[in-house]
């Protein structure tokens, strides 16, 4: 496993024996049992994430002790998640001390962009161990070891672009946010309900493009409300920063609440 920061480059060895093999199929966290049915043996596979959840809770305890608010940002590729985060950091720093963990299969492109904010940035690339399409608690734990939590108010984890897998893995975060670009279509909440059910807020990004699209905002909001009633939905443009006031206020209130907890 490789971690890249904006200051140094560090190499870590991924222990396949400890965390299980990664061959593109997410076989970690599975339990297999056998049952007899007449003369045939049936393999029963039960999906369990106990090991990940235990580690996530351990990280959550550490974050609570340090009063660090952890935000897990998720989306599909191309939603504008990195640009949204760039603009967000520009709004909240230096009032809030921030750090970022970036997940990608390959490259440090997003980490390089976010490092320009002045926040410490750690890159996680998963191509060295099968190209996982999500971040799990054990890789986040390894990345956090490179950060000074005493100097951080807000830790943002920019998860790997995917509307399925990242929603299934607890990484010790306080809140989850999904970024949905209007260029992706209003049907995405209905097609990927788990992501929207598991998140605490939705950012509907690229609203500056609405005049050029057939995106149905009412239908998108209605679908989200059916899946996750009461979840805040912020209509924003990362390009023009329209709608950012409500989004920034939401983050600042969440970080403040964590400090006072």
C-alpha cells in the first residue's frame, strides 16, 4: 500500500495474510458455512463486516478523544467531489484546522490539488492490493497514523469514486455526505438507494449547468426524501460556489458540536 502526503512519500506494506487476499472481488468480511440438503452439500456464504466495524469503532473512539470531526465524502467519479472539497477548504480554513485523506485506485492527482489548500493531505492508492473500490477502516487507520490529530478539527476522507461499495464500509466517521452531479441524472438516488440511505447530507452539484440539461430537480429531491426522509439536500455549484453558505454552515455546526461533546 502506498501513502503519499504533500510533504513526504512513505511506503507501507499491505499485509495480505492479515487482511485477506484482494483480487478484485471483495472477499474480506465473508463467512462461509456448509449445510447438507439430501445428498448435496450447499455452501452458505454470509456477508459479515465484523472485523471492519470493530476497527472503525476503535478509530471512532480515538477521534472522540481528540475531538476530531470526521467527514466521509462519497460520490461517483466525475461528480465534482474534489473541486467541491477544494472550495470548501477555502471557505473554512484557517478558522478550522483541516486535514484530508484521499482515496483513489491510482494517481495522486486529487491529493496534489487539495494540498494547495495548505492542509496536510494523505493519499491512499488501492491498486497495490487489488484496486479496491472503497476505503476500509484498516487503511484509514494506517493513513491517520501520519497525521497529528491534536492539530486537527476536521478530517475529511474523500472516498474512492463509486456509488455502491463505499456506503457499505464504516471507517469511523461522524457524518457521511454524498455528492451527486446533476449531469448524472435524477434517477441515481433510486438506482443506488443504499448510498443515500447511509448518508447524512446530499450535495446536488453543478447546478450552474441546469439550463443546459433536462435534470428534474423536484424528482431528484422527491426520490432522496423517500429513501432518507429529512436528510438535508444542498443545491450547489462547485464552479461558481452558489449555494455554499448552507453547506458551509452545516459543516461548521457539526464540527462545533463535536468539540462541545
